[in-house]
C-alpha cells in the first residue's frame, strides 16, 4: 500500500466474530509490494519491480528470510500465494494471466511450474 511515497503493509486480522480491524501497520521491505500471503503465522511479500520475495515478522515487519526467485530476472511477479511450505509466485501480465512458479519457503529453491489440467 502506498501512502504519499511511503510503502506500508497493513495487517488486518479478525478481532471478533464477523468483525475485522487494523491490528498493526508495518513498513514494507521494498518499494513496490505486489502480493502478500499468510501461512501458519508467516507473512510473505513479493516486490513487483525488484522481484525479491520476503518472509516478514508480522509483529514488527522485520525480514526473517528473503530470496531472489530465478524467474524475477525475466518476468515481473504479479501475484503471491502460500501453502504446504510452498510459495507460489505468478509471473506474466496481470491482465492476461501467467504461469505460477513454486518455491520452497525454507530455502527459496525453485520447485517447478504449477501444472494445470
């Protein structure tokens, strides 16, 4: 989220049944965050321009782990999801879609492309 040249990440969690609110605001680790993902207490972010992927401490925003996905050198990331210790980064055009690529969340190793039927 950009606010007058400042890049920030808002963490919104359920506060009561059916209600949500801003729990905290943390500084973003880069200048053009395009995607956020949450998995088992881990907050992930990917930057569209630099291509870097970041694991953040949701409490204070500090970077716990980061890596440069190999496809970021050729394509800009346009989306992010996380599940089963795998980070899914979508590359390609935002409108036309792209092919998600999988990365190990503990090493940053490339695991392959998502296969669609």
